[in-house]
């Protein structure tokens, strides 16, 4: 076993195999992307928006249940919708945008370190990065965090490469243009942090290295115009199409939510320190070696190490400042952390005596296998014990479901349900839409309520009060209706209690009404459809 670990480590440390190591890292990121159902709410929400784009054919406006959903920009939805179109509507394709983000971060780190450091360190950095359980889990999770982390990482390494080339009198404009394009894509992935964070990291590194003279060349007008040409058109079109978009997207979702303490997920300032240390196991204990006296003053690696430390600290401080914190926010800090840990490991290996080298290499190989095992175990456990998805119940319904059937959801919006059933009609969502507390709570009701303000007429079609459900069923011309809700809700709707439950998993029930069943309902005598969503305008 010791010989196997040593052989594995030597393979990682062989510079000529760097390309193979990178390929295996990228393949590893795709390995388990499709083994578990979508988690709610995040995965179901964002994949559901992408499915809405694909099924409606409208690739410009992100919608949630047919209502304009402007919490985030469109890049994730575009990539996910394209993946669903190319690879089919499955869980693996639904997570491909996150895999792309993780692959981009890994590839960018590897290529940058290979060019400006050495290939052994590049290979180990990539392996350490993709085998961190938190990074690996992020690559298997369909939301925007890993995609924007990949764009931020690519922007930083391209910008840093441009700085180093400009400082040495080498051609730099191509790689600088790449930095601006990735920054623009970062804005399209998650908003202003796409250029604010990498810009702050690169500026701090420039100032630390006293390279003030390079700033004008890096901020050239052609590069700024390139950034605007890529990033701005979608935002301009949305403001033209929907009055108040800029105020809602930029002022509310960027500045007010960042500074306000009333939103969910409140955490203390130090929250990300244990998260990063635990999420990077078994590699994180090596971080203690970063405090060695010579680590920051070693001339051959000082430049690279200073960039990674600035990068790591800037991300940690930026996201630790607001009260609301989610684990995915910290993903952009994981590439520099991986480099620093890999650097510490290789520095330690290089100091071992020849007689101890096999044991040291064996430790590295064993750590790789342990880290990989933790990644697999984490994803498997989440898939085993996550109860949120509707996939299991949807599979029972799917053989009887037609894409044009009408879905109805009572007092809970099941984000992933249209995706799993391949539904093409917008669902009717029944709840108390007149509740004055809706804007105060971060949940599915607030998301749909906010979206409804941008399309009040459409909101009247899909957002129903409890008393409007029966009239709407009666007024529907033809087609099968599927009603999803908790089993106990049958007591609130007499017409449900009269029907046999089509499917149930104990907590949730599905009722099916075809044309004949709806015509036999007592509630359908001389009833007309109610307008729905009072006060939406």
C-alpha cells in the first residue's frame, strides 16, 4: 500500500505528466454530477429558470413560473439551458454550468502556475483544489456560485499574467483582453462582483508590489469598451423592457441586501474561517506552514505567493463583512488556498532527506485518496438523506403526464417539478398573496411576488388565492389538471377530499382531475374564473 501511495504521488509530481493530471482533474469534476436529484430550493430554482427558457424559447428574460425573475443575471441559465438541449433534461446536464465554472477555475490556476511558477506546483495545486470536499461539492451543485467563482478566478489569473508580462516588457494585450472578457462574463454570471472582486485583488497586488506605473496601461479605453460591449447589452435591454429593473437588480439586490442585516442566513464575522478549514480537509492542516519565517521572503516564489495571499484574504474579508453569508460565496477563495497548500506541501517534500522521500511521497498519495474519498462520501450522503426533491414522486407521475397538462401547487412552490415532468405550461400557485408579510421574508412566496410586479397581468394568471382554485378548475376548457400539496390540505379543499389521491409519498399528495372528473365537481355549478392576484399592479 505504501508503494502504491508513493507511485501515485510521484505521478502527480512528474512535470511531463502535467497535462494528464489536469485532464484527470477535469474528468473528476464531472464524475458524480448526475447521481443525486436536485436539492431545493437553490438547485430546483435555477435549473427551473433554465428549463423555462428552453421550454418557452425566450432566452433573454429569465422567468420563474413564467414571471420575470431578476434576482440574478442570465449566464448560468443560458449555459444550463444549452446543456439541457444538447445532453437532454437530466440531473447531470443540469449541473454542467457549475462543472464548467469549477473546470475554468482549475484550468486557469494550472496554466497560470505552469507559466509563471513550475509545472510540478501547478499539478499539485490543481489536485489539491479539485479534491477539496467543498470545491468538489460546489462543482456538483447547480447554482451560480461556482460559475462566478470560475469567472473571477480566470479574471484574476489573466489580469495577473498581463501585469507580469507588461512589467517585463512582453506582449500583454491579448491576455489582458481575456481578463476583461472574463470579468464581463462574471458580471453576466452574478452581477457586479464579477469585476469588483478581481479588480480589488489585482489593484491590491499592484500596490503591494509598487507597480503604480502599470495602472494606466491596464485601464486602457479599448479594454474598457470591450468589457462594456460584452457585459452591458443584456442589462440595457432588460431596463428598456421592464421599468425599474436597474433599481431592483443593482440597488436592491446588490447594495441593500449586502448591507442589510434583516435577510436570512445571518452568520458571525468569523463564519468562513472554520468553513474553509473544514471544507479543505485533509489539506487544510498544511496552512500552518504558511507562517514559516521564510515563506513570504523566498525570492523565487515571493511574487506568486503574495498574489495568492492577497487573493485569499480579499475574498474572505469581502464576504465576511455582510451579515448574510452562504457557503458558496467563498468559492473564489479556494483556488489561491489550493496553491498555498500545494506550495507548503512541495516545500516540505523538498526538504526531506532521500531516505525519507518515499515516506513523504506516500503521505501525499494517501492524502489524495483520502480527499477523494471524502468528496465521494459527502456527495453520496447528501443524495441519500436529502428529502427536498420531488424527483421520486415525479417519476411516478411522469408516465401519465402530458407536457401540456396543467400543474397546480398549493402553499408551496416545487421549483424542480416542471423540470422533472417536462411541463410546458406555467403552474398555478395557490397561496395567500394578500399577506402583508410576504416582502419581509426571503422565501418562494417573496420571489414569485416580486417577479409578479414586473408582469402583473401574467401574475393574475398563475398566482391564485385559495378561493380562486375551484372556479379556475371549473373554467378550464379541457386538459388534465395535477394538484400537488400536502396530504393534510385535502381538509381545506372539499373537492380534493372527494377524490382519490393519485400518488403520495406520505407527506405530499398528488390529485389528478381529467375533464370528466372536473365536470362532476359540485363546485363547478354556475361558477366563473376569478381574476387572481388582487393588487398585482
